[in-house]
C-alpha cells in the first residue's frame, strides 16, 4: 500500500511533521512504514518560466536561443528541444540548481545533476528547460508530457512559481506493510484515520452529497444475485450523458503518486475511489448490457471468457461471474470483459460496487491466472457497508467534475448484515493487562478517534464494521496501547506465580532418566508399540501369564504388528540382536516407551498406558553394572532410602539365578537381571545380555527434587574393616540391613569391597569384607564409642550364623 503524504493531509489538514517523524510515529502506532521516497529528491531551483523570444543559434542548426522570463528577470537559455515556441510556459532550472536525470533511461545519479551556466557553441546559457524525465517523473504518470522535448505547462500557471509544486512533486510517497486483518488500511482514508489518531488531530472524512437528475435507476437496470454465499452485497448506480476526457490535474497527481497511471476521467474516478475507500469498483457501458439486467452467478465448467486485457480465460463452476441477460460481462472482483468495456463513445455508465467472498476471489484469481489490484483487496474480505459510500463518492465526483449526470437512487441487493461487535469496556482490566495507569477518559478519547462508539447505559463499546480485526477484550486493549504509545508504557516484571515455564514433574523425571542413562554410556532407542503374538513364545512367557492378555489391532498391517505390546523387552532385545549380528562388541541401549495393559478384554475402556524405562546391554559390564545404573537414577531423583532386591523375581525370560525384583519401601518398582540363555538363542544373541526395567508410574510417586543442605563435617571419621565367612544362602542385603540396624546414630556409611569363594573358604560359605565408617556431628569419637558400635554389629551378624574371619 502506497500513499502520498499530501493525500493524507487532505483528510488530516493539521498534520505537521517531517517525513522521518511520520515514518517513526506511524510504525510505533502499528501502521508499519517500510520506507518513503521524496518525489522532489535532487530537484533544486526549478521554477516556471515563459519563453518570450526564440532565435536560431548562429553556429548550430539544431539549437535555438530562448529569452525566458522567470518572474524577476529574463534569462538566456540555449536548447535543442524541438517542441517549444514563444509564449510557452516551461520548467526552468536556474544556474546552480539540480535535476534528477535525463532521457536515456539509465540509473539516476545519487545526488542529481547540477546545472551550471556556460556556453553552448559559443552562446552563453544561464539555465536549462526540463523534460518530465529530467524532473524524476515519467510520461506514464504525466501523459500530457511530450515523448521527446520540454514539458509545457498550461496557460494559467503563474510565471516564477515553484515548478515542482505546480507539478505535484513537492510530496513524499510512503510504502506501508499492512497485515491482512487490517483491510480498512488498504485505503487512503484508513491510513489517514490511523495518522489522525496517532497525532491526535481531527480527521475530516469527505462529505458525500450526490446531485441527482430526478430519473429513476429502476428504469435503467435491475440486479439479481443467484449466489448470495459468494456475493453478500451488490450496489449499482447509473450515470448518463457521459463526457470522456482527461481527469483534473489534482486527481492525476494523487493517482500517479500511488503508482496508478491516469487514463481518463471515468477510469480515473473508479481508481481514485478504490484507493480512497479501499473499495474496488467497475464501470460498464450500459448500452452493451443485454436486457439492462445484471445477474451474479457462478460460471459453468468449460466456459471461456475474454477479459479486458484481451486474454481468453478458462472458467469453472467455482468462478463467480457478472452477467447480463444473455452473456458474461465480467469476472467478479477480478476484471471486466472485453464485451462491455468503456469506449470514448460511451453515453450511459453503470457503476458497480460489491462485496464478494474473499476466499473465493483469491482461489478464482489463482485458478484463472489473473491477480489484479481489485482482487488483492477483495480477497482480504471487505466491509459490506463500504460499498454504498464508495459508489456514492464516485457519483459525486462524476457530477462535480462535469463528467455526466447521476440518475436518482441505487439498486442494492444485500444479504442480512451482521450485527456490530460489542465489547465490554473495562478500563481497570485494560490497565492491569498493559501495566499502565491510563485514565478512563483518555481511553474513551482514543476510542473516539478510531470511531469506536461507547454506550454509557450498557458500558459496551460498539465496533464499526470496517474494523473486522477487533473481536475481543485483548483487541481493544491493543488499541489503547497503540495510540497511548508503546514507548510510554513502563517496564515492569511479570506478576503472578507462573513467571517461568518448566516441564511437568512426570516429564522432568523422564528427562532425568535420559540424562542418567546417557551419562552411563547408554544410547537412546525407539521401538514399535505394535508387536507379533510370537513374541511371548520367544520370551518363554507361560501360557497363563497376564502378559499374554494383549490388545489386538482392529486393522493391522500384518501379523507381526497385530497386538499392542505388554512387555518392553522384545524391542530392546531385537535392537541388541541387530547390533550383535553387525559385530558391535559393546552395546548399551535404553528406551522410554509405553506398554499397554488392558483393563478388560474385549476392550470396554481405554487401556492403561504405562511408561517403562528399559535398559539393555551386552559386552563390558555385568549384573552389578546394571544395578549401579538403576541406583544412580534413584539417587538423582531423590530416592535415597534403601533399595531392596528380591531374587525370587520369577521372570521366565531372565536367568533363574541372576534376576531380582527392585523393591522400594515395600513396593515393586521394576526388575533387573541377566537374560535367559534360551531367550538369547531365540534372538540370535551369542553373549550374556543384562536388562533392567523400571515401571515409571510406580517410581514417580517416590521421586522428589527437594534437597536438604548439610554442612561439611567438622569432626574426623573413624573406619573399621571387617572380613566375614558367610553362608552362601545369606545375601549381602541382609548383612547391610543388620549393619544399619545395629550401627546406631554414629554409623555414617558402609562399603562392600570384597567377595571371595575358593579353596581357602569352607564348602557352602563365602568370604565377604566391608569397610564401615563412623562419625559424630558434635565431637571427636573416642575408641570406646567405635568399639561399642562394632560390638553390636558383630553380635547381630553372629546371630545370623556369620563368623568373623581371623
């Protein structure tokens, strides 16, 4: 969207600012300015001059010598322009002035071209007469300019006046980046409304008064909308006695500044209104409309239609067409047809202003390969209430510019208009959201400037239909922030409890599981949740096991993916087997994945999805390595109490003598052990495999990230080592339980450092050695303290049938 600042000032006359100030202020208030360009850049000391006398150059056939009146003096200028004559008023750049460029079409100099007095073939010249290109413009935007030669002003221009001002180049064009939800700002009036609110200046919308000729529009045209879902409003007006000619200079200049080429008064009026109101319009020659009837309907599959650009477009039933009683005459919202175009012989014009379905227009433009300025506006979803104002404005201009007469009344086919949005005005809540202390009166002043109406009785703000982006409380709070000034809102810290985000507790425990596993050298794997029923046999699971109560998939990919897994080992062992058969010697893998336990079969409710932390390894390491990883994980999540291991786990897929249930505070939270040799054979693994599986729903309730600080010990510790001959049926866990029970408050820690079985130990026994540490928090221990504690421990061990090794 491009607008000239002079056009904005036509509606905000009190606006006074520099170009950069306007750019910064509008961007800060939410109407982002991408950049701007001064139309008079590099144009200096250029005034209107009148040629009083022309003589031939004595030494050059193609040059002439002109005496030019520039208001306060007459200067001599030598030129080769073929189109000037005595009495012409032309733009003259004086000695020391600058122009933008020339006729060659090359890149313009960054600082312009400075004009200096000099001699041309021996004759002094004190300036230069300019073409339109030398003034930084083009014939496309100034169609009255000659193709080759000097620009000639009209006779009513004052000699000595600022030529740049007369040409409308003393202006700045701003380029905006408008978001698609602000369709009201795709118009000069919309931008001007934003500028007025930004600078707190009055906004003067054009007053529309249409002088009508007394005839009835119903005598000229009728309208039928067959597809109201694609056309919610269609407004038509008729103008007679049309006189085609050039539009006034002020209109041409405004259109040119917006990048639109002036053509003639009729076309320029429709383009002008489209830019001013953001409402595309179209003009038809009424004499070409069969039956003087407009029908809005979908095209038919396979139809073809020739548009104004001479191209034949292929249509389908999703493209909306404007038709007369016999044929199509335009593609709705995109382009009119060749068969109804305006010519210089036109006498009666039908103006159309409509509201089409934005999504349909966008898709239709893509489908037929034609995107226009009109379609780019329609596709954003226009305000139906804008159509009537725009068509009346066009008719007003027709009458004021002497282009024709306006027939009384309009044809308006309109679907029920949605009620205006109403939002409760809560100033305290707005201030709380923004972190401001803006008064209620100032907020209402802001709302008034952007045409939001406040109803005191109901406490509601009524949102105008052109503000389709304002739908809720946050939107009106944003309006306050925009025009109060984002730069005025003080910096404050967020308030409330949830000032920082973090993972839920369950996910933090799972993340800790990943961290510990990877710290211990395990790599993450991901296994399928769908498995084959054959898995149970491979894992030696008994026929009556609950694990076989699996959920069957209703539409499986095949038998190998036909049930939901109830145990996580198959995927882990399959992955380990793949690595083993690819000759990877030392592999450690872990997985965090769900198993699916049916509450009843057939299913009557969703199954219990239980997250399993599964560890598997072969190569370097053994049962105790895996046990250490499990305990490292427990310690990291605050499970600091004694972990017990029950060797009577009864897992058929684990080695009978090398397996254990993991028990914490009397609750089974998982199991670990060596995989049964037969299971290893079933998976084609020729080495010992160790696994651990933790049932996370059982683990999480015991976990905590609370930590209690304990200072560094002030007093020394005392250690005692004991070596014992222990019956083989006694587990070290039982020994440690006795040490804890008998050690008392002075016991700090104990460490198993040796287990031995051999010829020096009698049959049925093993040698076990522990290092036991004692410390008091309030004093240095004496020998008697340690001896008494050790005596209690040894007495307890002897009661278990354990002998102290001499």
